[in-house]
């Protein structure tokens, strides 16, 4: 994903969050608020996944093809850390 596209999606999420704030301030039905929060979470997950795909298809390939084993190890640990963080509850 190009960063411009990511920024546009993030601005959309920002607007969505402002809408949720208004819902909370106005005392909207709790289930409706939760549904909107879930929609924002799904949008953020999509942004994250798309950015990660771009990273794997560019930066990671460059490092894997490179000659520096320490850099390969560092990048693989970074990716493992991302997956570990994503599975924590």
C-alpha cells in the first residue's frame, strides 16, 4: 500500500472515531457504539495488513537477498514480534 493510501484510510478512521465520540456523548445505544468500534478495529486491521504485505514484498525481500545475516535475523525477529503482539489479548 502506498503511504498516501494509508494516510487517506487513517483519516477516514479518524473521522469514524469522532463519530463514535459523538455517539457516546449523545448516549447512543451501547450495541450501536460497539458495532462502530468494531468497524474501526477492522479498518485498522486492514491498514496494518496491507502495510505489512508491502513490507514483506519489498523490505523483507531486500534483506533476505542481502549478505548480512545479522540484518536478516533482526528483521525476522521484528516480524515475529509483530505476530506475537497481534495475538496477545
